[in-house]
C-alpha cells in the first residue's frame, strides 16, 4: 500500500512550535533589547521592510541572512549574538554578549545598534532595555546595589523559578532612554534558564508598553465620549418632553449614533489588542513563579498597583463606548417608532380627508348629473316639439299642449340614457 500522505502544512505548523527557542546566556552577561513599531496601521505594514532593515545590520558584520519570509532569525554579529523576531505589530531585537561593563547599565552598550541604522528603522521605538546579568551577592550588599541602580520608590524585586534567580527593575526610563532590569542568578542556574528569565522580562516590558497604547487611546476618547453622553441625555430628555419635533431629534440622534459607531470601529482593534497584551503580561509574570524577596514588592504587585488600573480604564472605556452606542441605537428605535406613529396618524387623517373629498365629489357629480339631465331634456324637448309641430293641425291641439305632452317622456328617456351610460362607465 502507498504511504499515507501528509497534510501540506503538517511540518511547517509543527516546526512553528520550536521556531522561537530561548537564548542561552551565561553569567555575567549584558543584554540590549529594542522593539520597533510603526506609529499607525502597524498590523498592515510592509513586512519586507522589517527584513530589509535586519539584513542591513547583518551585512555590516557579514552575518548570514534570514530565509525569505522568515519571522525570526538568530546570528552572530561581532562578539554579540542577535535574536530577531517579527510580531503582529512590532519587531524585536535582542542582542547579548558575555561579560558586563564596568559602569552598570552603560549607555555605550546600546551602541551595538549603529546610530545611522537606527535612523533608518521602519518604525519608532516602542521600548528599549538594558539588562545586566551578574552573580548574586550577599543580601545587604545586593540591597544597597539595587537601590543604587534603580529608583527605590518603584523598585520591584522577586525570586523567580524556585529561587533560580533574583530579578529587579523599576520600569522607569533612564536618562539614556532605556528601561533597566537586573538578573542575579543562583550559582547553579543554567544558561538556558537564565535565557528564559531574560526573555520573560523582555516580553513583559514589551507587552506592557503595547498594552499602554490602548490606555492612551482610551484617555483620548474620554472627552468625546463624555460630550456625546451629555448630548444623548439631552436629546432623550427632549424626546420625553416632546418640545422638539421628533424628526429633528431623530436626525440629531442618527448623527450621534454614527459618531459613536465610527469611534468604536476606529478603536476596536486597539482595545482588542490591549486585552490580548494585558493577558500576555499577566501570563508572563505568572510563569516566573515569583516569591517575595527581602520585603520588596514583586513584579505582580507592581503590575497590580501601576498597570492594572490603566487596563481597567481601557476596559471601562470600551464598555462605556459600547453601552453608549447601544443607548443611542435603542433611542433611535424608539424615536423611529414615534415618527412612524405620527406619520401613521397623519396618513389616517389624510385618508379621512380624501374620503370626505371623494364624498363631496360624488355629491357634486350627482348634482351635475341632475343638472345635465335637465339641460339635455330642455334641448331634447325643444327639438322634439319642433319635429312634432306639424301634427298640431291633425290632432287639433296647440303647440303648448303638444310640448307639455312630450316633456315627461323625453325627460324620462334622457334620465334612463344617462343612467345607462354611468353604469357602463362603472
């Protein structure tokens, strides 16, 4: 028997599960991270520009190119390793090397990305970070070091992955324009696990930044939504009072409804993406399996206090926009019903008026018909009299008597003729 045929996508879909392996990093090491996003319509961007930009960097170091249509690539550039990933809305570059600079979080470490190459990036920086991976020291010394590296007010420190390492960060942008994170692994922690921890931190920071775009959109929409809410409430009050013609209110209501629908359509993708990024942030934080360290707040607590309120604002704005659109839709339906009822009443009045006019026309027709019979009879009697005048001598009667004798029969014949004609017409 011939072997069973494989689905044409079987291997590509299976290989996708292993397409983005975690980097292996030693301790100590330095990690430089960059995420680039186009400011508008990033999901519809020309992805070949992303590959072209990556290829330009690789060519400067004689590194191999990615495959056509690739969404991830890893290569050696000088003494650094680079890991490039293409996502729905952004592109990320993770560059790492063994060893650390004498100066903690030295801005010169970011020079691995040439300035002219950065200027040609097909997008804008959504986030960048410097991550310092150094051995763990004594608790007192490490606490003093962390306070020196980060802003104590917002510093989050936790033990992760069953105390495999301590991670720290304050989620603030330093004077050089970068986020700062520190990873202090246990002496027995392997390079693969260190790489996973660093990757999680990069993902948390990137997804947090992407999610906050939804917060910015929600905050920008709030004044417009409030104004439309007030306008809608005023129109509904006018509907209740009946002081304004229903058709005029309906026209205004349709305008408000159209604005709300357009606003919802423009914001649908961003709000949906924000929900997805929010879920990813929480998932990545939970995967670190945090434990509290020396009374510091954990990453999860930091996100709960600083990040979750923004996400709740986005969800509230999205819900408010949806509710307002539904209110406008229901008000429009009620107002259309009122307009239909008023038009129905007007139509009934118009029909009643038409009935009255038809009745009057019928009466007038009968009147005219009677007058027509009289007029026709007058002329018919005259003609008949002229035709019968020669008989007056033979019958020995006067012309007046003859006219009187033929008047009633002629009128009767005319009336019967007009009635027959009317029946035929009907």
